[in-house]
């Protein structure tokens, strides 16, 4: 309990620090992050969706234009304030913002038609519990989705990657591999309907300085990035003034026992190839 409370304080402190910069960062509004995610959700006009760990409300506001109602949940008051301001700027009046934890959402069972969480899993101590909690609030037959950066399945490469991320951002817990993210849905009893993995490019300086630890660890981070281990170029690589990550988007469906069972299995994801 004490460890979990300490983790929550770290997350709140870090994202209070990051709130303004996070809301301004171009990468979170870019077509290959925002539009690619929303399109894969397939939102409908009569639906209610929840954006879990919503941050400054960028995904929630994009969804609000396509559904009846959106609820954004975040544990950091500064992020909720940024989300409300974002909705105001866009003239959105069908979004609500709630304080809450991704592992204990302030919503009743079956409250939503869908739930989504973007760039949040790697901050959580128990990603599986978060996916199960998202499934709890989604109606049978509804969708839930996560989008997050991933790491490599080689321990030495993953350790190198996580060391850099934790230096930059003290709230960083751990990135999963693509197969690790897929395994969350299987463990939660969900049906996979969409799977995608693609490179994601960020402005290196913006990424570095957005985290509270980045400026003080600038030289250490640059040194590690200059000496990458095997496989790092696929999941985390600096190229001049750009930083290249690997992003995974997966959409699941909560099974509906009353619905007819599908006659065809879902499409298998591509194999994780190593360079």
C-alpha cells in the first residue's frame, strides 16, 4: 500500500510538471498517433467512451466529436485542468472530467460502450489490472484499446531502454514488448479485433526536456543513446534531432455471451521481427 501511494505521488508530481508541455507537444496530435488511434476504435455517434489516464484530453476531445459523450479520467489535477481547457478551446460540451486511478476507475460496471488509454501503460505498476478495469466499465460487446510505446524482448536491450526512460521521467515504470501487450488482452479474456505496430518519431529536445529528469541527465542519456545494444534501432533510437520509438495499437472486444460466436478466428498479428 505504501509503495503504491508513493508511486501515485510520483506520477502526480511528474505530470503536474509535464501538463503544459504535454498538451503542447505536436506528437500527441499528429495523424500517426491521434488519427490512427481514433479511426481504429470505430466510434459511433450514440456511444459513450472513457479515456483512461486522459492527460490533457487530446484523445478524449477527438472522440467527443464523434460520439454522444466522453468521460476523461486522470489522477493528476493539473492534467484534468488542461483537459477542460482543451475542451473549452475546441467548443466541446459533451465531455466530463473525473479524478481517478486507472486501477480503480470511478465508473460503474458496463457504464461505457468503449474505453481507451494512450501512452499510459508504461507508467502503471499493474498493466493487467488496468486492462481488466477498463473491461469492467465496458458493456459486453464493447471495445477497449491501448496504444503505447514498446520495448525489445532481449533483457539487456529492454534494461538499457528503461534506464533512459526512468532518468528522463521518474514516473516511468516499464515498457512492455508488443507480445506483452497482446498478452494482457488474452489474460483478461478479451477478443482481439485490431493490431498495429509502427514507428513513431518525436522531437528529441522536446522529449528530453518534457520530463523533469531529462535536463539534469542530458549527457548520460545522450551517451547511452550513442551506444545502443542489439535491437535498439527498432524500438528506441536517436537520429539527429529526432527520436524514433515503436508504437503498438491494439483494440479488443469484451465478449458478449448473448451474441453469436464468430465463425472465423481474428487475424494473427505480424511476427515480431528482429533486424
